[in-house]
C-alpha cells in the first residue's frame, strides 16, 4: 500500500478537527506525553508577540548556525510550502520526514482530535528529537498561554512587540493581549521583553509570572547612527552591560535583532562581535521588508497585516526612498483592521492595486478594500479579479526606478512571490 504524500496528509489535517483554531493545551499535551516528547532535552527559546517574531527567529537561527550548532526551528505560518515551518540546520525538512512524523502522531492520538497547528507542532518536536538538534527555537502561532507551543517549557522566553490583532481570540485591549502573550513565561526562565511601549498590563503579567525579565530600552536596546547604521547594547548573563559594534541596517528591525541577541546572551551563547558584523547585515527574511529586483522592477514584500506592522513598513520605505514612484499591491483578510492599515500607510503610495482572492474565503473583497481606500482619501485605485491580474496591471504602469510594495497578509505575499519566482525562471511571461 502506497504511503500518503505530504499533500494528502495536509489535506486530511485540514478536515480532521471540527474547527480550524481551538486554543488549549490538554489535548496536545496528552498526545505529546504518549510520544514521550516532554521535557525537551535541549535548550529552548520560545518567541511570542504580535509583530517581529519571524525576524527574531531568523536572527537566532543564523547566529546559532554561525556558532557551529544545529538549530531546530519551528515557525508559522508558511509562505509557500508547509516544509518552511520546520527547519533543521537552516534547511526545510523533507516530505518523507514530515509524513513519518505525522503518521506517528496520528497513531498516538487515538480518539483525541488535534488541529492542523497542533499536528504541526508535534511534528516539529518529533523531527527535532530524531535529528538530535542542539537548540530548539519555537515561534508561537497565536497568543501564547493556550498556544500548542506552550506545552514546552522555555529555557529563555522572548516577547516581541504587542499590537491589536486576533482580538476575537486574544481580547480587545493591549493589556488583554499582553496577558496571553506572557503565558509563555516561566519563573525558572529568563525573559526578553522587546515591546517598545509596554503597557501596565504587560508589566503586571510579567511580574505575575515571576520571570526575571530584561526590557527593551531599559536593559537592552539600540541607537540609530548616521549612514544607515545602528549600535546596540545588551545585558550580560552576569548583569553587566555589553556594548555592541556598529552594525549596518538590513531589512530586519534593530529591536528584533537585539531581542534575539539578548536571548542568546541569557542562554549563555553570546554572539561575538565578529559574528554580528559577518551575519547580521546580510540577513533578509522572505516576506519581511524583502527587497527584490525582477526584470527592471524593484519590489518590497512585507507580510504586515495590522496597523502597527504597516507603520513600521512605512518607516522602512521612508528610510530607503526610491528614485521613482512607489505604488502598492494590497490585499488583506476580512477580519483585519483594513481601515487602520490604510491610515497607517499614509501617503507612501501614489497608487493602490487591490485584488480579490477567489480561492481564499477569508480574504476581503477588492470592492470592500477599494471602498475603505476611498473613505480614507485615496483616489488612485485599480481593482482586479485576482492577484495575478493586479500584479500585471501594476507592472504595466511602472518604469525603471519605480517600486512596487506588496503587503497586507501572508497569503498576498506568498501569491506574488510565487508569480515572481515563475517570472524569474521564464515561466510567467
């Protein structure tokens, strides 16, 4: 009998559980115990937050590899391929290993129903154990307290910036969301808090967890320098201050880079100044202020999907102006704060190209987005029936020196990346 392919497994996982998202740890912890996955035998860095998690994880992964160690890294969601979620030594795990892990989970769960994300989390832990990784880095998918990742006790916990997002699940205030994020903290593990504007609720949640915390702009942080550079500082494991060398800016925010560096300090694996100069300036994460040139057109692709993230994208665009005009290709999920994102974008774009996503039931319609744009004073708007058409229309009005900024959701960026990949290889003319 032929074993199921990864595509068949993933299609099955999407229908096994009655709801797409069900927060809670009892079911996934029970199956993890049956698989003898806990406790994890190697150091664990868990990263939660609203924005900046992926960038922080990317820095951790790169510097751990530079130190000659093998990192097992779990992230979500993926952009183009499920395998992106589970990486060992910087390489996406192969289909066969994933199918084997999913089969083990399916056999162990018995009568217990698991969600897609819970299957993925357990698969990551199984793969990392089988590969004998030196360090595990886990990115929280949603919230923290009740996210499946939280069955694992971290050695160091990181909370990046917190903003309003997923309010239906996490609460409708920053304090409520902060309490959910702080659910990853343990009294036995140091915590890195990389939110630049922490609320009273976040301070209270960290205090209640009993974690020894270091705070952005208090214990660690950075200062901008001239010439598109910045210089950071960290708190060492002994409580002293370490001054970092001046570092050239990349597509990743210094706050997220510093959060990763601070976590490594507290883990007892500080990155050397030479490693920072060698690794950090070259880091670019797919879909996070990712800069590409395909043909004669410059692109910036960013998965920003809430006002706070769009505001950071705007700061990046201002810091790196182009010679010509900047236009946007924008599509977002219907449950997001679309008007807030448009307001946050301000006057950065001279035109907006919006599109329907016919195969994505969560996506807002192009007509609704266009209405929101007009309500926020935007007039240069092109409406397309799909993202492929929107991309073609945007490219048709662009000249050398112009740039196209693609943002609004992981789905939007993934679709455009796929199209650009095909174009770069001559398959999408």
